[in-house]
C-alpha cells in the first residue's frame, strides 16, 4: 500500500508541476501579448505606420489571452462603455458618409493661425474624441501636439463638429472613440 500511495503522490506532483508550467507559460504569453498591444497602440497614437497583419495578430493574441475585451463583454459590464472604433459593429457616420467626409469638413473649417504661419510652424496634431450615443462629438483631447496654437485650433474645429449618426452594437447606439490626425502644412 505504501508503494501505491507514493505513486499517486508522484502523479499528483507531476500533474501540479505540469499545471504550474502551463500557468507560467500562459502568464508569460499574456504579458507578451499585453506588451505587444501596448507597442501597437503607441505606434498608432504616434501615427507611425505599422504592418496591418502584425497589428491584427497582436490584437488576436491579446484577445485570446483575455487581455482585450470584446465589445459585447464591455457593454455587458457597462452599457455606457465607450468602444474603440475598431471594435464597434456599426461605425458612426458623419453627414451620411465616413471618416473621409469628416476629414474634408475639418479641412474646410480649419483656420491656420497667423502666428503659426509667421513662425513657420507645421505638423500633425493627433486628437482623440468620442462620438456619443446621441451623435455629439465630446471629450476632445490632444494625444500628440505640435504647438499650443495649432493644438488649440485642431481641438476647436473638431469640437465644433455637427452631429454624427451614432455607431451601434447589436442594433443599440453606443459611444465610440476615434483617434484623428489634423495636419497643418504651410504651402
């Protein structure tokens, strides 16, 4: 009997070691996926070009590791959650069009500040904003600025946006986050 008991304990220890090794491997994969996602997000926020396939693979790995929630999971936990543009089922639309129509509207309404022209200042201001469930643009903030004057003009114009048609998830209107570049170029 003593021999049998030792064998069972040995099996249990091997099982525990295997489970611990699997847990460590899963934890390492989750940490790597989180790091990869953070790098992808930083690249997008910095408006750097990244390989789309690589970004999709990193997002898939993060979702598999349980780091990134699906839109449905986020909305189930909090019906007022703001979804990232990439995860929403039906994207918000601007004047019946898409983000290109919004870009055209911004370009038509932007006023290049004279002080920036005089000082030969140009560049790309990266903004983030939310299109609410009601279609309002709100929470406009600068993720990466160029100059106080250019940053303020970019925020002013985007904040003055007419209403959008709200995005939806499973037919229910949801708030959606956008990251949007405003380019100032002196001709």
